[in-house]
C-alpha cells in the first residue's frame, strides 16, 4: 500500500522538479534551497560567520574596555545595547562573542567527529566481538550527563578555548560513534554490501566507498544539531565560570554578569540570551532542512478528513440497488492530491458487484490500484487521496459519505478486512485477547469477561491451539501463519457480511497459504459472508474464487466467472498474464512475456491503458477512454478469440 | 543448452550453525541452520533449491558466496575447496561465482549511479581502464535489455524489474561460471518475472554458466531448473530432475508442498481442497528441535511410521537416480507407491489461454 | 518481571565498573604532577609531597585501584581537600535538592511534552505548525536563561521572592512544592520540547500503522484507538530515549540551580572543579553515574513492561 502511494507520488512530481543528474550533495542543496525556513537559517548563519570574521570592524568599542562612568546603563545612542557592571559595551561584547561561540561549535564538533566516526564505523561494520566490547565502552556515556563530563575534563585540563573544545568534543564524540555504528550496522544488512563482497571488494574499499556515502547525510544532520548544542554547552560552562576568562567576551559570561546584576539591570539578560537562542535555532533548523532534503521525509500528521469518503451522491437514489447484491461499487474514482497540487487518478471508474456469500477475486499487479479500491470501499483511504466520484452500496444502502460515527457501525459488522502482514496489522504492544475484544465490545457491547470468552471461541475456530492461554500472548509470539489466523479472527469478530482479504496470504509460505485460504472458504460457508480476495497471484484466484475482476492500471479490464477467466480470457491483458505465469507447463522454450512495464499512475494514456503493450491494439484503442462493456474493457473483445478451450 | 555430467560445484555434508539468541537470553545456543547437505551443480545446469522460510535454502547460497561461516563439510568449486580458504577469498573465485539477490530495492547502493554497480567490480578485478569499464558496463546493460540512458540513473529512478536487470548485469560483467540467484525474481510482478526468467535462460544459453536458483516458489523453479533440490528444516529431503520431482514426488514433504502450491487452473480445486483437508495432520505436535534425532517432518507427515521418531532418515539414492531422505524408501521402511498425490488439474497444458497470434 | 530486572542489573554492572575505572583514572589523566596542578605554580616541594601522599600517588597504581574500589564499595570515597569532610557526606548532603529539581523537571517535561506531541500529531495544520514552532524555540532556549528570565519576572519585577527559595521536602512539603515551580519549569522546558518532538513523530508513525486501520476497519471508535492503541505504541520509542533526556536534565540542573540558589550538586562540583578538589569530583561523578544507571534501570524495566518484545523469554 505505502509502496503504491510513494510510487504514485514520484510520478506526480512535475518533471522539472525531479533531480536531473548531478551529485547527491548538489541535489540535496537544491532541495534545501526550496525550503524557506531552512534557507533563512542558512543565511542567518552565514551572516553570523561574517560578523565573527569582521567583529573588530562591527563592534563600536573594544569589548574589554572598561568605563566606570557608564556602568549598567540601558540601551542608549552611545551604547546601543547598554553596558555591563564594568561599563563595557554590550554590543561589542556580543559581536566578539560570536567568534568564540562559532569557534567552539566548529572545533568541538570537529573533535567529536574525528574521534567518533572512525570508531563507530569500525564497530558497526566489523560487528562481532569488536562491537560487543566497543559498545559496552560506549555505554559509559549512558551513565554520564554531558555537562558532568565537561566538568571533569576541565578539572583535568584547566580552562581555555582549546580545553573547552576538547571538553565539549569529548561529550559529543560518543554520540557520533554510536550514530555511525548504528548506520553502519544497518547498512551492513543491506544486500548491496553482500554484492560488493561477492565482487571481491576489500574492506576499506567497502567501508569508505560504499558505507560512508550513506553516512554523510545523517552525519551532517547530526553535526548541525551538535553545533547548536555546543553553543549551549559553551554558554552554560562560561556562565558557571568554567569557560574562558571572565575578561573574554563570551555569551555565557555575559549571562553570568546578567544573573548577578539582575536586580539592577534586567536588560543585560536579553542580548546574549537571544543571541544564543537564535544561533541554536538556526543550527537546528538547518539540520531539519537537510534531514528533510535528504529524503528522510518525516511523516506528517494525517488529516482525518481525508479518510472519509466523498459526499453523498444523488445518483444512488436514482439507480436502484440490485436486489441480490451485497456490495455494489459504482463508478469509483480515487485520486491522489499531491502536495504540489494537481490530481493523479489511482483508481478510475471502477464498478463491481459482489453477491451474498460470493468469493470474488480482485486480481492485479502492483500499482493496479486494487488495494486502493479496497480502502475506498472501507472508507480508509490513505492521506492525500480521496474518493473523487462514485458510490459504494452495502445491502442497498449507500455507505460513501457516511459520518465517522455511521461508518463505525458498518465497519467490522458490515465489511471487515484482513491485511497482508499480520505482524504490522496487529498492535505489537497489546495482547491479542485485548485486541480481539475491541470489536466485540464496540459492536455487541459485551462485558470484558464475555468478550474474552468469545475471543477464545473465535481463536479456536480459526485454528489456534490452546486459545484461552494464548489470549494473553502478544503478536510477536505467533508465527506468521498463526498471526494471520488471529487477524482473521479479529476481522470475523463482529460477524461481517463481507470480508476483504487484501493480499492476506501473499506473505505466507505455500503450505500455510493454502491452509489459510481453505480456512477462509470454510468460514465463508459458516458465517455466510462474502469474500473479496485481493491478490496478484493467479493461483490463489484459481483455487479460491467464484468470480474474478482483473485490474490493470487503475481500471477493471475484465470481470468473469473464474473458469471462464482461465479458459476464455476476453481481455488481452488477462490472456497475456495467464500466458506469462511461470507455473505453466514445462517448456524448453521461452515464457511468453508482456513487453514493457505497468505504467505508473499519472502516466496513464487517455485511451486503453494496456494499448502500448497489447499485441492487438489498433488506432481506435488509443483515441478515447474505453468503457467497460459487457464486463470487458476492450474495443476488440468481440472479434478476438484469446483463450484456447481444451 | 547442454548439461554435462561433470561437476562444477560439489557441496558435501555442509553444516552451518548460528548462535540463536534474542536480545535478552542468558545463554546463546548454536542452532544448525544447515545440517549435512550434499549436492552437485553441473556446468551449464540450473539447480533449483526450494524450501519454505527458515528451511536454510538461502544460507546454502550464502555459504557458497562466503557470506556465511561454514562449520562443517566442504564446498568444492572446480577443484578449489572453498571451505579450506582463509579469511581472504581468491579474486579468481570471486570472479567465477556471482550472485543476484532478491530485494531490488536494497541490492544497489542508493547513493551511486547504477553503472558503478558494474564498473566497481571490474576495477577491483583489474579489467581495462576507466573508459573500457564504462564501455563494458554499457555492453552488459545492453545484454540485459537496458539502454545506455539507464547507466547514469540512480537506483531510485528505476523500476523493480530494471533494478533486477542491473543486478544481473553486475553479475554478468565478471563472466562468472556460477550465479547464485537468491529469490532473484520473487519480488517482481508476474509479467516482469517472466521477462527476467527468459533473460536468465537466454544468458545461460549463450554463456554456458550454471545457476543455483534459490526460491520458495515451486512454480518458478519448475520452469527454470534442470534439477530441483528440496530443503526442509536445514536438511535436503529430495533431489530429482525437474520432471520427475513434479510428476512423481517422493518425499511426503515435497508432496505436501506441491499439494499446497496453487494450481494454474480452477479445475479440480474442490478435490484438491478435500484432499488437503484429509491430508492435513490434525495435531500439529510440538515444535521439533533442530538437530534432534528423528525425521524433522514427522509431526506433519501423513505417512509417519515408528522409525521416523527415532532415526533421522539419510539421503539415499534410488534406482532411477533420484535422491530422497525418507524411511518410506529405505531398508527399514517399505517403498510405497501412490500415497497422497496432488490433484490432476495442474501441469501439462491445463487448458490455459495463450496470447497466440489470434 | 524479576528476570527482566535481574537481566538489566547484570548489564548495568560492567557499565558501573567501567565508569568507576574511568573515575579512578581521572587523577592519572592530569598532565604533569597532579599535586603540582592542584597546588599551583608556587607550591613548595613539601606541600606537593603532602598532597601526593593524601592522593595516594606515592603508592603503586594497582594497589591504589584495589584500595579505592574496596573503599568505594564500602561507601568511603575519600575526604574533600577543601572541607576535610568525607566526600560521601558532602555529596549526599546535596542530593535532595538535585533530585527534587530533576524530578520536577522530568514531570514538567513529560506532561508538557507528551500533551503537546499528541496534540500536534492529532491536529494537523495550524495547531501542528504552532507546536512545531514552539518546540523549535524550546529546544534552542538555554534552560538557565529561561530560569533567569522567570526569576527576573517573578522575583525581581513582581517581588514574589519566596517563590524561588528552596525548602527541604522534609521540613515543609508545601513550601518545597512552591519553591519547585519556577526551577522545574525552567529545567523542564528544553526536555519537554524534545519529548514533544519525539512524541509527535512516534504518534504520527503509530497513527499511520496498519493496526490502526485494522481496528478502524473493525469498527472501534477513533478516540479509543488514538488514546489506547496509538498512544501506547508511540510511548515505546519515546520511553526508549528518556534516558538521554534524563541525562540532559541532570546536566542542566547543575546550571539552573545557580539561578535559583538551590543547594544542589552543581555548586559543589563547580567549586570543586575550580578548587581542584579531586576526591569530590571523583565521588560526584561516581555517585551521579550510579544515580543515572539506577534511573536507566527503572526506564528499562518500564520499557520492558511497555514493549513485550524485549521481555526475556
């Protein structure tokens, strides 16, 4: 699901915005530039740097020059930011303070990186005993507050600029080592490093050419944060009198004076305080900007409104519901609305009917929009997507456009769903008994005890042994197949009339898959519910479904009885898919293939979506949208004989 | 393509153990991921290695690639005992044995343009100068059906199928004699899958290299392999030519795998279902500890006998050349015909459609 | 549960040992003669010899290490140069004020941080952006400066002087609480911003997780899903980084206490660093490390309670 969304997002980005060659750093910089806040922070830091370099020119007075005739004066024309207790000019001390702040920031982070990064790289990449021992040593930093380490280092080395850099650098180097180690460990698992080893590359080559480039992003982000922190720590140490000599113009030292003189001149606290806040803020914002630009796209909170369906349509009232239909999907179109603007269709004009107790397959490759359709039916569309048009009727009642409260009654009781990966579809920190009880309590108002009893019955029904004791287990204590049974029990709890199984067996081993599919069919009979089986697997369709809809690039191209689908496919895509299935008979020749690939959402042609890969396409195919006529979306369905009936 | 009877790769009694250990366990105990596995790969041959998750099939591939530490047995590649090598692996071996991995998303360095995936190994192996290597990369790309325009793309700018083609080009450029394909097409869509399978077959045809094709998907193995080895719980339970394995599976585990594998046509599915229902053991039984004496499949086996609980069946060669590790086919057991079979609806010519020239 | 604690304790022991070793070797890290460094340039040789004897520097290192460990285990961390009092007493004397401050800070940080984080994650748009802005500033504000401003405002401008006086809890709980308000606020703000960010990220992640869809699709009310399911899942990563937050808090408390004249460890350590009172520095580092390790233990155990995956099997 998320893969589909990210794919379509990429497609939705206008071509001009796509990175076009150039180094990674240049691309990242390009993306930083497009973030006004981060850009402002960069500009601020550059100004700060310039001010530090030209401090003697900018400062109106010598920062150390004392003047007892104007002590603790507030802002005036002579002293724009006033003077301190020795009559020194605050503005001048502030400007000269930038030098020390930036020196310490760059110096300490430099020290920390020079020590920390190689250590982390070594531990993370080497692993094994190196890592176990090294990590233990790094754990010391878990026990020591950074400032305390700073105290100890200064106690040993004494005060001074270099000492300050070393003290602060020492505080940070452990963090760099750990972060580097974590990234290196994560990269070590990546297959491309296996490939590098298989190619015979040497360890240093792998470390510096393969692993390190992936580290630069996180390192730069971290370095920017620590430069900000270094300014804070320097201020704290100077404030305590452990930094530079009181004579030197440091922001922390200025604050120390402000604290002593707070009763007499409160203004003293503000210039250095704001200077610290702004610089730290700037470093943090730059760090955030780089982090975002490097594609560590932090998830944004999703608007709940986006999850609800479209407005009620008048159409539903006009066209009466089919009497035998349990679920009717009419002309559903789902669109993605990317942040940059525009609309990208993900599902286009899909109509589908499911009868009571029927098992209907929805077959499609990734990117066909099959899962998105299921989510539209459930009113569970992901953020930034919306139901642009169409209606969904359950038992003749329109469920699109229902309020959240009204939908709640439909979900679980009317329609329920089982997702692909049971391990993420169940909350990892709640017992399964608790999770199974939720729908029972929500729909039937059961007491805790009654819900628990029923939950155990459900577990037994789906084939979990010792259900009573397993109620108190957590999802990770189940195997994949068993966890999927639990997820099925959860979906069954409120006895739905329609169960949507969204690739529910795709992640399972074949033996487990067949067991779970068989279980679904048994439950269909027992609970008299219909099943919408979403899958990419022809075999699953063949084994399980009564009827099947085939989706390609957002559209249903064919709906057919399952036997007819396999014997007499009517759409060229269906026929090609059947032919390409590698599970066919053993032939020494080549497998029939479909040339090219599935077009991404946003790149669909206006005519037949399959035309450019189709062996039978004609001129008329690409001109206009092709309607679904007689359950097949092909202009030539009447004159093509695709299937070979044996 | 011709498959000779000599051996390119001989694996004998391969054993791989790893330390089990969750984050919070007092003691780590070694677990056998691979327990005494033996097989050969012949020049020009594709050996399919199938098994469910946790069967150890990928570990075998990884130990051949020297990515997993071997604790026992030998891997002989064209006269070179790979297990006897020290920490360093001779470049000649690295060149001769290459790999294509499953995950097209992580098998390429996200920060490098994809041509470096081909040129970096070439540089390491001292092939030509930079320009020659770029040219070699372009040639390799062409062979796997990619264009020059793809050379300077980043992995994120390619589709899954294209990334897998790059991975194949990377392996191919070194002109290996054996490629370990670890679930190389499993993550791809059906239509892309068949393209890649054809590509691999074509390349084998033109180069005569061998494949060790590791996968969980019996359907793919059926199409691409000459012989198939079936793994269960770290052991090899059956090894047979592909036709023989699919038409008359011997080991009850192989049979259950085939019975569970979805057919290509709905015909006969009710029978298959009821058959599975009968065949499915009612009692799952306790989890069998790896390395424990007895057949590891006994608790799920419909044909279980007394001897299965006490003795681990060795891999025996049968008269027709097939190999099976099951007491049904040994001195202690009876050689039974029949037994549970998969349904008939699958297999040859099951009335499927074809794109034809209709 | 007991197993979990035992496991964590066993893990903490080597950590403690390493910290002690580090603390012990502090005096060896001083460049040149520590005694000379302590006494300054004009020290007489007699004085240096005397100090070396007091530091035990005239004895072999290993022997000293053994003695030091044995004494430390018995609670004897030596005698302060400055006050000639036992280090343990001097430090324990200051512990209540520091502990009060850190406790107050963590309460403020957690309450504000979690509330703001949840609010930001559940109210996208203006609320989220406002909180994001506030947390960015909160992260940049030095705690002691914020304390200084608070003290300026309340103590100096408004004249509510008693509000910023430390009263031991044992003497007057109400007074203690009153005195805690401003220091806790100023100490907690930075950590609160940190926790708010973590909570927002974790909560957003949790709300997008498939299990939320599962529960929604089962017809469970949204409020219940957010408060019972998303929040508990989101607290797992937040709690995992509480150790770091805590360390930052302890460090910052040394500075904040200066503003509010808290009789905490910060002042003691500060004077010891300036006066090169090494026994006190060593003892302080060791005891604070013990404190942090104990708190980490507590966090780990509650983490184990929250996240079943890390419980021992």
